[in-house]
C-alpha cells in the first residue's frame, strides 16, 4: 500500500528515472525487512509459552 506513495516522492537521486523514485521504494523495502528481522525473535510459539 505504500509503494505508490514511495514512487511518487519525486525524482530518483541515483537512477535515470525522473518521474518515479525507485530508490525510495528500495530503501523502504530494506527498512521493512530490517524491522521484520529485528522483531522476529519476539514472536513466541503458543505451546512454548507458560503462564
């Protein structure tokens, strides 16, 4: 849902595409992947959690 907004952020500072910002799209994907990687250890298996 965020991809169209990231593509519309202006011109790409690295690539040749002047109307779509693929650099922001790639950077947003990388940030999302790093955030998911950091939060994955917090997920607990229901059978392993003791109350």
